[in-house]
């Protein structure tokens, strides 16, 4: 199953709201607030790479998210 970690930058003060929204997205396994350059990290899993891409590019498009960095895990 394809898995990715997604780091999100949010509007100042909207971290909790965005975190709750992200946790409700189908495919998000877990999500946490961070301190540092990024505000939230989410682990996303899907049955196929196409579904994973759709979740990241469409469902994680939240209005108060200003930036996103995605790291797809490769199986060795």
C-alpha cells in the first residue's frame, strides 16, 4: 500500500482547526501538530498510487493551508 508523509504550513492560529479537518479525511492514518518550519504532519495511506495522489492533491487542499511538502515512502 502506498504511504506518504505530508508536512503542512497553516495560517497562524488555525493549526488546531486544520488538524481536526485533516484527521477526518479518509486515508489519513494519523496527524500531529509540530513545532518548527511545518505546523502539521500527516501519514496518508491508500490502495493505489493514484488514490494516494488524489487524497494529497484534492482532499488535503484545506483553505488555511499555505504550503505542503509530500514524501512518499518507497518499499525496499
